[in-house]
C-alpha cells in the first residue's frame, strides 16, 4: 500500500511538472489596444460583428496568440482618448496601440492643431509605455470646405511621419469613396454597416501585421 501511494504521488508530481512546463512554453498573447470612437465601438451593429472582432477571429483561426482589446467609445474625440489612454496603458500593458480617433473632432469643428497635438501626445505616451503605434486616418466630406478637408486628411500622415509610426491612410477606403456608398452605410449615412466591416478590417490588416511578433 505504501509503495502504491508513493507511485501515485510520484505520478502526480510528474504530471504537474509537465503541465507547468507546457504552460511555460505557451507564448503569452500579444495585446493590441484599440482606442477609438463609434467606428470601433460597433455603433449600430450586432455585437462582435465589427472590424476589430473580425481581425480577432482571423487570429483565432490561425491559432495566433494575439488579443485585441476594444476600447472604443461612441462619440469620443482625440481629447477624450488622450485622457483615457494612461489608465488603459497601465491596465492592459499592450504591445501595440491602434489609435482610431479624430472623426468626431471634425464633426464638432474642433481646431486641427488640437487634434494634431492630442494624437501626438497619445503616440508619445504609448511609446513611453513600450508599445508600437498604428494611427488610423480619416477623411471628411467635401462640404466641410476644400482647405479644411485637405488639412484634416493630411494631419494623420503628418503625425505618423513625425513620430515614425505605422499608418492606415483612410479607414473607410473602399467604403466611403465608392460611387454609391449608401449600401455600405447605416441609415444615418455616417456609420458603416455590417457589410462594410470586412473592408475596414482589410484596410487595417496590412499595417497592423508588421507590428506583431513574427510567427
């Protein structure tokens, strides 16, 4: 009886040790923090049907240890994102930060210098926390005025170039620039619908992939 007890105890120790070894060899998930507005927060969409979740689904299918953290809040501006970011960085300690903000700045007519300063501040804070950064650019309709439209579009690249970060030039490429894009938008004609989400995911994918650890 004593020998059987010892054998059972030895087996338990060996199995436990093997389990701990397996855990130690399992790579930790690379965290990608997406701080954004309604375009990230799945406004008007079924839950888990937005572009961030579509990217997550792709990584899951590939069994790739990447975890996207959706910190999108509908209506958020770059000022709101700037104030929220420090706590998010501390909480999640991401390897990559995706900044999808600025559209609401334009809708509210906020100064472009403010938007640029806020984006720059968020990039610097993310870098200081050890994260790589991807800026997601936006555009506004021509009715905002030619100069404002051009300046708004340019500011994302300006920040990305100055801070040497990755850039998606236009999140809604292939959606908002179609000859008749109404079929890809919700009734408000501001927010892309569910059918447009794969295109948004495809726009982000090539810029995000180089920032992740190689397989």
